[in-house]
């Protein structure tokens, strides 16, 4: 049993309370390799932003769970080396699908876990979430639950259609489970193909597809039921068209990849939404930079020569998200 406190990590409690009061959101970035982690820590440390490092079940399978945990521990030390004396870094399990997986993460040093029972019948979701909360809270680990279903595909989480969160369920769910934050469904979606072209309108100026707006009326109704309660948005990549264009220009094939417009996310971040999950944008930036370098320098075979530019492009993307979308720069409790 390793406590996250020994690793220099923090749970989400204090940073969420500050984010709600301050009208911004904490970035939750997924990682499963060295370059992603370097880019996340460089951007968040330079900008003095709290940050949530997310590990999915798929990432654990890909990179090895023990190695990822030590990488997160190393991230705390790296942030300090970058001049951030008091980093606030959360190690969070994304989409935990069983009590055993959540327990395993708590036991190995995670400071926060998500239990996603959203595909289960309501009562089973309540029972499973409550069981995880009971265990995690013994160790001061925070728990994210989910109500409502997001469309799209992310690692092992997939759904054809979305079901908005029902505001009439949120008081019962949070009080029965004791969860610390709630992921909701208001029209965001997993992956790089968040909407079908027929769901979108066309911007006459650019010819680009414009997705339907998020259901802010549902968010407002939830906030009215749960004043001051931390709300989480999954599937909130904006799928920047410059990365999609780069990928397609250098031999890729991503037709009609569509994300959530950043102005919608900025608006959400100013509300009780205090955690915004971004994964696909990092994958797109990485792939765009790797494709470009390999096409332009076909003789290159040192992975550092194409992973380095990928890391730089991801760092730039994370900086932009922190400053312009989430507003979490200079929001550490201790800025010195
Ligand atoms: Zn998700």
C-alpha cells in the first residue's frame, strides 16, 4: 500500500473548490507515454496551473500500471525542477469500471479515481459508486461518479448514442454515493469524431462543419439542484482543424473529425464545471508532428527527432488550453 501523499500528489478537493469559486476549470490530460507527460508537466508548471494526470484502463494496459505510477511520482519532482516549488498534481484513474480496479489504483498511489457505472441500471450505479467511495475515502482519495451516457469511443468506453444526465437524479445520486464530483452528459463526446456531418451546420465563411451547441440548459438545471458541487466534462477535445489538416496533408486520413468548439468549453469552465477532460487533442498533435517530420525527413530514424517535435507541439497545445480555454494559469494555492 502506497499513499499518494508520500508521492507528493494531491487529491481534487481543494483545487475543485477554488476552481468553482474562481470561475475556471482544472485541466485533466490523459497520458500513456513519456513525451505526453513531459509536455503536460512543462506546460502546467511554467503556467503555475494545477493539473490532473489521467490514466485510463487502456493506458495501464499499454504502458504498465507500475511504470505509470512511478512516472507520476517523477512528474512531481520534474515540476519542482522546473521552478514550481509547490506543484498540485493529481493522479487520477479515468473510467474505472470495477471496484477492484479502483481499489488497486488507490492502493498503488492514485489520489483520485473515477468509477464509471453510467452504463449500469441506476441502482447498480449507485451501489457500485458508493462502494468505491467508502473504500477511497478511508485513504482521503477523491471519487468521480458519472450519470448520463456520452456518445463516442475512448479506449474501452464506447457508446453509439448519448443520453443527457437527468437533473432529477443528481441529488439522490450524490447524496447516496458520497462521490466528490460528478461527470455529466450535456453533448460532449469521446474521440475525434464527436459528431456526424448530418448533425452539424456549415460555417458559410470557412466551409467547416459546426457541431450542435452543448446543452447548457441541462447544466444549469444540474447546478440548480447541486449548488457548488464539482461537475466534470468528459470528451472535451476541440479537435483543432490545423492538426487534422496537417495529418491529412502528410498522408493521414481523418475525414470529418469534429470536436467541441473552445468557446463552448470556456463558457462551461466559468460555471460549476471544474474539470475538463482532454485526450484526443494530444493524440492529434502528436500524430500531426510525427507525420510531418517523417515525411519531410525520410532519412530520419532516431525516434527523438520525431517524438521531440511531437512533444513541442503538445506543449504548445496544453499551454493554449490552460490559458485560453480552462483559465487555470496562475491558480496554484502557493505561486512562489
Ligand atoms: Zn471520458
